[in-house]
């Protein structure tokens, strides 16, 4: 009984100590990271018939510095169709920025400003993330003061639909709330390292928030800095998902319940799709089963460019194997 009373007496004190340690961790991280988080203000052209004198419309978001010479990561949707971009620091400085590259398929964009000696954030390995670890979302929605929310990584390996219809893979789900204007800001761990790029929240889903994983963001940013765009493979087709009949599945020993129906092929591109016909149903690409257009998007990576790839299609109800050669999307 005495031990139980001691536990009841000291347990709240222990809780207070844990909360103090948690608070110190968060404030320490914020103190380290905040100066590298920027406010991004954009002006977009607008056609307002009611107010024809109004030529542009403002928008804003956040971003963060990834190199001392002025490269900044943000969301594509923050800077999309921007006519002009200005970046503000927490010390009040404002500078013009240009778009180095943008990728709607992952909602990642890279900006460049003419500044040196900046404090850059470092990337953590998002593959090593664990559900339950601390996640701190930082944004700069107003330009002079940052905002901070803290929580935990609540799920890994989620997918999110990008504005152009493609699925973004390996998305981090967190309960660290995203405030308006925080899109494009960093999601960091307890060491102040980037584990993700805050990109979206779903209010109807009890405030679930999502971030593009640091590994994907770093990979995409690297390609945008080097090439200005992300190279992906193209097949030159218009397609849609289609359900397969039980007879088709059984007769052809398929492992999927659906495939990709070819509505149209576009000839004379920098690819070879001459063996594909409208009406074919793709069921495997490079010996990997295909059940949806999203599956095709995932498989058409840069490494497939210029390769002769086997494609299993249903033609007249029977499976045949043909060969295609995907081409690049940047010519």
C-alpha cells in the first residue's frame, strides 16, 4: 500500500519531467531550424471579368533552404503558374526567387535565390522512420514569424493523389497539424533533420496531415537542380482501367482482377509502341503484374527509357507478349 501511495505521489512529477524534456526537445529543434524556413509569396496572372483592372492574384506558402548558396524546396502547388516569387526570411529580408524546376507528380519544386552563406537543413533517411517518433512541422506563413506544431509519425507508406492525377508514394502521415500557409515547409525529427516536406491536410479525416518523404524529396530536388525537370518514361498511350472477367483471369492464369485498357496509341514519338493496338489490355509490364494506370506510372521510371521491355497484353481474350521501348518525357 505504501508503494502504491508513493507511486501516486511521484507519478505526476515524473510526467512533468517528461513533458519538460519533450518541450525542450521541440524548442531546441525550432531554435536550430527556424532561420532556414522561409515565407514564399507569389503573384499569379488572373482573368477577372468583374475587375478587369486586376491582373494578378496573390498566394503564399512556406519553404526551406537546402544549400548555403540559395536553393529552396517548397511544394509545386505553392508556386504553380507564378508570375513572380518573393522569399522572406524571419529577420525581415525579402529577395526575389526564380523557379529552378518543378514536378507536379510529387508536388515538389525547387527555387533559387541570389544569396550565399545561408544555413541549410540536412535530410534524414526517411526509410529509417518509425511510427510513433516525434515529428515537428514548421512553417513561415506570414514572413516574419514561424509557426510550429508537434506530434508523431502516425503512419508510413501512404499514397497521395497529386494535382496531375499521379499517385505520390511513400507519403508520411502525421498528427502534427498544418496551419494555413505551412505547405512546403519542413517536417523534422528531434535532431532537426528533414524527414518530409509538408504538403497537404484532410480536414474531413480528423485533421490528418501528410508530408512527402525526405528520400523522395531529396531525389526529386536533385533532378530538378541538375535538369530542371524529372525524367520519366513515356509509352505514348491513352489508357483507362478495366475490370477483367473471371473467364479471362482463369484462361490466362492472371493474378490481377483488372488491367489497363488502351484507348489510343500516339505514333511517331521518341518511343516505340508500334506493337500495341487500341483495344489491348495491359496486364504486365516487364514481367510485373499491372492492374491500374497508377501501376503503369510507377513502373515507367527513368531506368526504362530506351529499354526494350516485354509487355503482356490481352488481345481477343488471349494473352500475348509484345515488346515496347519507352522514351523520355523531356524531348
